[in-house]
C-alpha cells in the first residue's frame, strides 16, 4: 500500500475527516466542522489527507494567519492502524511544498510538550523551533487530552531555513551540540494512567523548566528520541531566517 497525499476535494471527504478526528482524539473531543473547513479552504486554507483508495488514513488542516506569509497549522491526525507508514511526517512535507508554492515561509502550530512522539516529529524530524510556552492554553479538554492542564508549545517551522532544508534531505543534528537538555517521559499517557499525581507533577515541572529557559533567552532547537529530552541553545533572533 502506497497512500496518496492530496487536498480534500469534496464536502463528503471533509465530513469523513470529522470521523477520523474522533477516532484519533476521542468521541468527546470536538472535531473541526466540515462546513467551516470548506469555507476556510476556499479562503486559502489547506485541508489535506493521505488516502488508500477512497479511505482517509491521515488528515491535516491549516489556515492563514493574521500575518502575511505565515500559516497556522491546526490539526494533524493519523489513524492508529496507519501509524507505521510515516504519514504524519509525509503530510508535513506535503504542507511545506504547498506553502512554499504560495510564498508562505513560516508555519506555526501548538502541541503538547509532554508528548514525546509529537516532539520527535515536530522538532526532531521537521526542525521546528520554539521559545514560547502557553500554560493551560485550551483550558479543560476531553478525549486523549483529558486529565492534565492543556499546556502547549508554540512551534515555528521556518520552511526555508538551513535546519529544515537539512532535515528535508534526511540529515539530523548531533544532539550533543545544544547546551541544555530538559527530559520528558517516554509515554505521558501511561504515566497519567498509572500515576496521575506524578503526571501532574511532571506537567508543572516541565512548565517551570521551559518557561525559565525561555526567559533566559534559550530556544528549543532539537529533540533526543533515544532518551526523550528537549535540546536547547542560546540563539540570537537574527540567526533564525524569516523571523517575524
């Protein structure tokens, strides 16, 4: 099976993406509405999927921001049974090509900094950087996000930066170069299930550690997948191309 990546092409496909969202985030987590996504798609947003025939296996939703040349990437979901196919990273590189063809050079999105798999994708595989921590960004959430404050990192993905270009060629930076490491659990869901008090303490500790590091001028520049940890360096704003 070689899934095909493309933009969603009908209201029926947009409605199918609602079912995919519920399958990934849980029935109690509100899905992005097909009618709204259709309107945003017509106004310059991106709604894309990975398909095996007519069946959608993965989904990505992004829309224009208030800043010209910047896109906000809102959703990325892959069905559990398709997670060995690298569809998440493939959809992000599809998004990059789509954006660059439209003179969009910066994509931003938020994600839970305690999810090691997401950090490995967003920072490690894609080359996103961050120096913005958003405590309890969405308030109380349901589904897979229930049980902890909804803290998020705001990630900047500079599509034509040397770091992103290197990753597009399959190159990865040496994790020993950054000056500071902040470890996270390998599986926050297992920790939350087995030791909810420890999971909450981990959330609060990571919030403090990253907030303090960012206040000192450090930025997340990499992620260690082997021993899950954020890799931070003191980086001057001028060193990041296209910084807005």
